[in-house]
């Protein structure tokens, strides 16, 4: 048996699966695809999370597109973070191309063009289903993590939430939270000190500045009602295909705090809402986080710990997380250690730092007698990648340089008219795009303060009126002589006059 036949048997055995799977493409040997040596990812292992990495222009987005399409075809809903704006093409079929047919001939199965069910979501003022969450749903711990607060400040946030719970004050948006924060050291200072202890103005001022920083990145649009129900991410269309929800994030690339705020709240909500599933035959939902470095770049240690905990625990709910980034080193080691599927596109070695990164990346893959991993990493072409996955028993599959299949949908953005049509056909727009601003902590406290000020003003006016009355009586009293005094005064006067008269008569 020759080297090629040995390799084919090696791939066939390593990627053998009894259950349902996604075929990523054909394994390559010496730079050429080995037809029908299919690299298959079992659906059963897709909740073990994954990574799609590679330099700019090597095909990461197309790999993401292929996975999303095939998951949808298998009836598994998908959520995509679209920071570059080039994933909306999933809603239209590929126009096809002779090179695509040639690629699929090498792989070993025909190419089929098709479109997929797409829902457009938005965190900002862009068109789409509005994603929102209330401050109360966030909770004190998560909000403190996002704001990167100290232990003392975190304690104050907990007190603010407790006060609102005790007094039935809904915390819906950031203006509610800011109002209670100001009230705690202002008009309500005495009330807070009696029930919850003293709160320092310096601490509330520091928290307020962090909240304003978050607002400046657009979080005021995210916090509020109506809250998005994560169960709406798991919809199936009439043909049994999983819905592909695409969050348009093209206008928040320079606002990483808003992006990480949303991602952490979403993961926390999904974890809290979805039931325990254990090791099932298929995932309930797959999330692809494009430009994943934006989550980790400015994250505090507390926030990273929170993300790491969620990544470890959320797979038991049937949720798979897939990070898409340029270099695996963009993702913390503690998170990388949790990932089952790794799709590594080409890396470029222009600098010493690049070469060091390539060496580290190569060490993360299984040793293969068929590849020099460091060399392959720099020689992969567009639409080619090193793949390492898990088999149905959770064991690492053989490392396979893979000629990836082409997306079945359009590899380009939708036109403005096509995008408008997708949004107009949305079933979620009527549910979430109505602006709701019901009475909450802000309005209730303002009313309370106004009533207190009105009462204080009334009391002051009554006090002034009482003071004026007392003063007036005092003046009137002093101007009227006592009758006894009058008599005595008159008698003295008469005696004086009589004395003068007596003297004159003498």
C-alpha cells in the first residue's frame, strides 16, 4: 500500500462516525486533495466549542459560512456576529462558478447552491430586530464585572439592587440605575444610612463615571425594554431548517465594551434559560463570535474569569461557542483549553513575533507523521485549513490539512433592497421594535423627591406664616397698655398736676 493509500485509510478511520455529521471537505496530502478522504465533524461533538483562526484573507468567514449553512440544514439554529457586514449573503443562493465545481470535484461530492432562513438583529440604530436587556436582568454581579468595579464599589451596586427590590423600583435602563445611585448619597442619604449603612459619595461618583463611559459606547440603546427572549434564537422554519440569526455589528467595532457587555449578558441569559441537556446527539444552538479578540482585548481579570466559567458550563445546555479571530493567541489559554474543534487557516511569518506565534500555534495541534505543522501553517492557500476535531467518543481526530467545501449561499453582502426584504419579512420585528418606556425607578424617585420638596416647601411656608403671626401679636401687645398700668399712670399724672397746682396756690 502506497503513502496516499495509507493516508486515505488514516483519514477514513480517524473521521469515522456512526451518527450525523458535517463534511468540511477533503483531506490534503503534499498540497493536493485526496478525493473522498472526507473530514467529518460529528454533530454530537459540536457543543464542545471551537476556534476558526487565520490571517486576513485566508477564508475564515467562508468557513464560518459553511458551518452555519450545514448546521441550519441539519435543523440546528445558529447565531452569527457580523462585524464586517459580509454574512448577510446567507439569505441568497450562490451564483455558482466553474472554480467551485472544480473544487467540489476534487473533494468528492457535487456543489448545490441554496439560500437559508435569516433573521437580522441589531444592537444599535441599524435596521433589524432590536436586542435589549434590562439592568435588573443583568444583575449586580454581571454589571459590576462589566464596569470593572472594586470590591467596595461592587458592594454598593449590590446595595442599590437590594434597595430597588425592597422598594419595588424597576431597574430597566441606565438612567434608572444612575438615578438610584445619585439618590443614595443625595435626597435619600438618610434613608439609605438607616437601612443599608453609609455610602460614600466618592464611591458612587466613581461608579457613575464608569456608567457614563459605558453609555458613550452606545449601551443606553442596549439597556431597556422589551427584553430579547433567547428562546427566539432557537426557531426552526417550515422546512425544518434552523434559523440563522445575524447580529449586525459593523458600527460597534470601535466600542469593545458594548460588544463584550452584550456577549456576556447573552451567554449568561442562555445559560440561565436553557435546560440541562448533557451529552445529546446534537446541539440546541451554535454561536459564532467573529473578531473574538474584541471580547478579550480590554476585559478585566474578573470579566475573563466570568467568560471562562460560562464557556466551561454552557456546553451542558447543548450550546456550542465558536471563536473566530486572526490568531489563536487572541483567545486566553484557559478558554482555548475548552475547545474541541480547531480550524486553522494560514498564518503569515513576516516578523519574529509572527514566527513565535506560529510555533506556539503548531504546538497546539496533534503530532502527525504526514505533516510538518509549522511549515503547513504558512503554506496553506485560500480555502484551505488545518483541522483538528473530536470523534464521537471525545477523542482527538487525526490532524488534516483540508481543502474546504465552498459555501452554498452567496459569498457577498445583500443589496440594500434584498436586506430590506429580509427585514420586512421578519416575524420578530413587531415583537421587539416598539419602544417601551414604562414607569420605573427614575420616574418613581423623581416623583418621590418632588413630593418631599413640595412638603418641605409647604412646611417652610407654614413655619414662616406662624412666625409672622407671633411677631405681629407681639408688636400689637407691646403697643396696648395694661389697664392697671393705665390707672397707675393716670393717678401719677393727676398727683403730679395737683402737686404743681398746690405749689402755685401757695
